[in-house]
């Protein structure tokens, strides 16, 4: 009875806020869910510099959460009950699909903070390139005409030891950027490293190197990039990223862009103490075109997996050369206080290796090698301002998306009594409806939302002739929650909570973060210098799906302090994260991944971080 009463009650609530944050010339706009450019929350000009290993300082707000799952940039994104592939991450309109089904190569790792201009956090499914739960859109700065140099240097010590250096030179509307990072797996608050906790042979150095080129001439733009990583530890899995290579390039004419990216990803368990061997060799190619009102892309994904034990060796075509074709159109109509947006398209999945069908037919006898899915997103929002200081808005939307590729076609045979992992080629596509609303004043904003999802894709256990399987099924679910923000003078407070329920099985929905509250006190600027203290509280998460072996997570508190000196052309900061050396871990579920370790991955202990940024015209 609580659900329908609450859902109807939200009809009278409101939606929308837009904020802008400057972080070393980085702007953040979180739109939830409508663009109302007349209302902005202007945050402090002095913010913590953004690096790949602390993107949470940028994105942990307004219902968005980053969950760290290993060293460095091993983190993934969640928002208002949606997660991972539900939220499309694009960079200048380019999609970067994961080659790893466990999302080791999350699209967030493709971001170079030195080139970053803005981030748009949008939870509306009616926009172009939005997934079922919305999208995160990063924008790079455009190369400038004057000759200039940008440099970044950051490092950390104590519990987390790392080095990150970057250099960018630009002029005559062209830019070249170089970056190199390295470090060791961090220690938790009790001084335990990955070797102590998670069965590693030793603490292996991770490395990242990348080079990018961007240029423009009149209304033409073009660019290319190469990124390489090695020995990135993922203790929540049974394998680690041994190396990952990403090649990408693009050319655009008057906001019409053609691009490609190719990922070569190798993961093994060779960094661990183990009597057996596992290896997955993944390749992903994405080719796309994007404009103001359209998007077209093609994806080819293939993964070969080997599981070797002293007793047997199993060769898996884990993603059997799957092709994905997508076409969509977008239209938005703005009135004085009303905005209507919509997109429509079609997605086609096909398996080129028909022999792999026999694996799926063990569970799904009528499985087919190809599927067509229509995709639709419609949203209507109304916003108004009264008494010159209050803003009120509401949104209603509906959307449907194709299931994720791995949900349809992943195929992993495992030895002995370990459960095989099978996609479900018969899945129906999810359908989402959302009511969202907010009310805001000069210094605060309160948002509430109610989402109903039919055919939400969830895990399912099955048995065939005593052999256990883990597969996917469609369930119905709802998500209710709120997000609150308060900015007044030198005080910043952000809070959010989502309650999600699997109504088909009458169990809590898995992988839902608990109530989170962060409070930040910042001093007035004295000689371009500010000092801040930040407190983060995460409540215990007791709502878990025990049928999927999800476990509860205790509450935790964390304090950070820091000082930032910003002289315009250069910036220096010194921060201490987890000041009280609290032992804690984030709430997340591991069983969703076919090679999960079941380990609870603890967060770093006290970490001292130093940042230096230079932006100088020559």
C-alpha cells in the first residue's frame, strides 16, 4: 500500500535544477532532468582539482554515485537506481563501449582531466544518446589560436601511492596532449595491501600512457588518440587487466561527426596466487556518426576465454562475434515554460557464430541468433519561477531500450559444479516511466522521483541436469527516492536516497547505494587560498537481494581536509583524504559479473594528495 500512495503523492512534486561548477576551469552541469538555463546554482570558484582517480569529487552529486572497484580509475557510475550500461557515457558525442563484460575498461577511464571543459549529468531518457537511466556527457575544450602550454602534476602518498603527469601544448587551433600515470595498489585503514587481502602474488605497479591530438580548421574538426594501460588490479574479480589498448579518431563538419574507437583488452589471473589459469581476450570496434538530430553506430564485440584447471581446459567463445546496429532520431521543442523532447530508433543484435546457439538452447530451446528492438524516449517538462527566487518544475517521461548485449549473448562454461553463465536471447526490452519534480530556492533544491520499470533485466539461477546456471530474466521494479542540495555562502550539503524493489519476486533490487550525505565547509578566500573540511556519511544498506548472495553493508563516516591556492594561471592544492583513517567499503554486489571474486573491496586509508596545474599563454 505504501508504494501506490507514495507514487501518487509524487504527482504534486516538482523537478529540475541545474548547477554549474568551476573546477580548474571545469564546468559541471547536472540536469535532472530538464535544461532550464535561467536557473543555475553557482558553486565556489575554488574546487578540488579533478584527476582520473578522484572523479568522485566531480560526479558524486544529485543522485549520481561512483563506486570504486580497484586501483586508480577502476570505478563505475550509478544514478537513481540505474547502473552501468543503463547510463551511457559519451565523450564529445563519441560512444566508448566496454570490451570487458566486467567493465574493467569503464568509459569513465577515457577522460583526460587536462582536456576537460564540462560534464553534463542528465537523468532524462528522452535525449539523444541517453540510455534507460540517462547519460553522462563529457566535453573537451576546443584548441585555441594563441600558443599556450598546460601542465598537470599530481601525486599521492601514505595509503595510496601514485604519480600522474600530463602536458598539453596548443596553438593555431591545434593541440597535442601527453599523459603518464603509475602507482601501487592502495592500503586500507589497517595497512593491508592487495597482496595481504585479495590473494595477489605481490603489489603490481599499474601504468597508464596516453597521447591525443585535436585540431580544427574553419568548421572542420579532427582528432586521434591512443591509450595504453597495464597491470590494473581488480580485486572484486578473479582476473585483472593485464593490458588494454584503445585507438580512436574522428572528423566532423559543422556538428556532424564520424568517429571510431577500437579496444584490445586482455585480462588474466596471472597476478594472483592460483592453481589454475584464466584468460579472456576481448576486442571491441565501434564506428558511429552523430549530429544535432541523429545518431548511427555499429559495434562488433568478440571475446575468447580459456579456463584451465589441473583436470580440464575449457575454451569459451564468451561473446561470439556479436554485431550491434543502432539508428535513432531526436527532436526537441521548447516553449516558454514547457519543453518536449523525443527520440526514436531501432537496434539490431546478431551473433555471427551460429554454433554458439547450442549453448543458449540448453536453457532457451527457441533461442535465435538475431533480435530487433525499437527504442523510444519521450519526455515533457514544465518549469516556472515565482517570486523571482523560487523555481518549481515537473517532468513525466517514458522510454524503452534494448537489453545490454551481454545480457543477451554472454556464454561461459565453467568446470565441475561452478555455475555456467548464460545470456538470455529471449529477453524482452525494459520499459521505463518516471515522474520527477523539484522545488528550489536561492540556496537549496529538493528533488523527488518515482520510476516504474517493466522487464527490468535481473539475474536468475537455474539448474539443468544438476548443472547450475546463472542467467538473466525480466522482472518488474520500482524506484523511489530524493536528492537534496544546499549551497549557502561557505556551506555545501548534498544528500540522496533511493528505495528500489523487485516487485515480481517481492525482494529488494540489488546494487542500490544507501542514503548518502556529504557536507563541506569552505573558508573565505584569503590571498587566493581557501581551506575546506568535508564530511561524508553513508548509511548502512540493509535492503539486499539475498537470493543473489548480496550482503548488507555497515554505515561509515569519512572526513577530508584540504587547501587550494588558485592564482588563475596556476593552481596548487594539498588534500588529506580519510583523515581519521576509517576502515570502510562501499555497497555493491559482485555476483552480476561472471568472474566475480566475492571479495569486499576496502577503500584506501588516510591518503595525502598533491596537485599542481599550470595554464600559461606563451
